[in-house]
């Protein structure tokens, strides 16, 4: 289904794309959706609210500060807690924690994602994945999202005003962005046979070398779709939210 769309309920069935899904299937899909609160920038928007509605929530270290803003209940707080204050710990003392030493082999975000997967996550919203004081962590979120997508996990990265969606070979991705939305395709490798439709500057089976700026600063014109035959990329969009 188009990224960002949740479908429309026709009880006891849900229409997703061209298929009818029982409402029980919707419930199961919702239970497999987890929001991971990360320490980057995050703004509450109606679009973000719809994307995380009904999800289970795990916070990674300082990402806990987004919980009140979003009005969500956090079921687990994971990390080494080196980026939070005593006031943060006191304010969220009732939340179960998964504490790790500062000297560890994984980021707090990665730990939180692993905890979500162990609880049955098949879809993840990484909220607060962009910006923040650590550019290396933000880059890690992008690369981790690609690895997760390759393992079969659906991933959306978001700051509320900015979104990232992995693009992998073989799948035609369809997006629900409004006309005029700015987007870029960032290649993490050479891209082969990249095709973009519904764009101001469409592409048809285009080879895009790694490091090329060809796919920066495009605009949505109609229904945006993207596909490629080989390579790894991230579609970064700036949805028009109100």
C-alpha cells in the first residue's frame, strides 16, 4: 500500500490497495508496528500521528523526551542513559528499562530496534531519526534502515517534517506525497535501472553512479513511484504537512 496511507475501514474488512483484509488482520498488523523514539529532531504533525497510531512504542535513551510531545505510552526504555538527566529518569521512573553499559557494541537505537523485533515487530517507524547533535548517529539510522529493509522489515524514518524510505531492488514503491513535495533519492551504491514516475524529472531505467547528484531535489507530480533493479538507496521526502 502507498507509504503513509492506512486505508479505510469497512467493518469487518479493511481495504488496502485492491484487496480486502479482515479487521482481525488489521489488528495483527497494528500489533506488529513499533515506533522507536530516537534522539534526533521530531515535530508532531497530523501525518506523523496517523503513521504511529496504534503502534507499540520503545524509547532509545534521550528519545524518551519525545514521548510526552507525541502523547504515547512507552512500554520499554532502552540504552545506557548517558544522554538523559536525573529529571528525565525521575519523570519516567515507571517505565520498564533495558539498561546497558556505556561501553557497548551497539547504539541505543539499535538496541531498541532489536527489542522491538524480539517482541514481534515487522514494521518500524524510527521517529527522531534525523538531525540531533550526532551526525554519525543520523547516518547510522539511514544505513540501519536499509539493512532492516533487506531483512524484510518495513521501515519509515521521520522527523515529522522529513521522511526516509529504503529503496531496494525488485519492489515498486508507491508514495502518497502531494504534488510539489520535494524529494531526493540518495544512493548508497551505484543504482541500476532506477525508474521514477510521477516526478517533475522522471527517470526510466537510469544508471546512477554512487555519489551522483542527479537524483537530488526532485518534485512530486502526480502519484510518485520508484523502482530499481540493483543497488541500495533511500528516498528522502519533505511532505507538505499542516
